[in-house]
């Protein structure tokens, strides 16, 4: 299946696949993200899954350090947002065999 990555013998879904599955099942729900904090070193993002009447059904947070990798030096906010979305989707049941997404495990 495309969007599933094996890491250390376990299968992890990418956030892109989780979003696709979520949208297919809940066309009238939404994903909202929010910048919690940002400075020269650390970015923290929050993601919320909202149902059709704007009730929060899942929440996820993620933190990225700009100095942790080359990609984070320019894209820490984007990486944190993707991870936060993946965690919020996991809270709603859109996960693989593990709560973490493939993206989070690879970046860990």
C-alpha cells in the first residue's frame, strides 16, 4: 500500500495517507492548525480535528528544533505542523499500527 513505510519492522502510515483516509471518511470535518510558539530555536504547532459542527474530536502538538537537522533549519514550522496533524489524526483513530507517523519516526 502506498503511504505505508516499514521502519524497524513496524508499519507506519505517512501523514499524507492519514489525511487522505480522513477526508474520504469525513468530508464535512476539518483540520485546523495553530502556531503555539516560535523563536529562533524552537517551533511548537497545534492541530485540531473538528467535526461538522466544529466540536474538537482530536488534538495533537508537535515541537521542532531548528538546529536538529538541515531541513528544520528552513522548514521547522512545516515539519511541526505535519507532525501535529498526524498526532491529531491518530487521536481520532487514523493511525497505522503505531501512534506516531512515518514522518515522525524518520525525523526522530
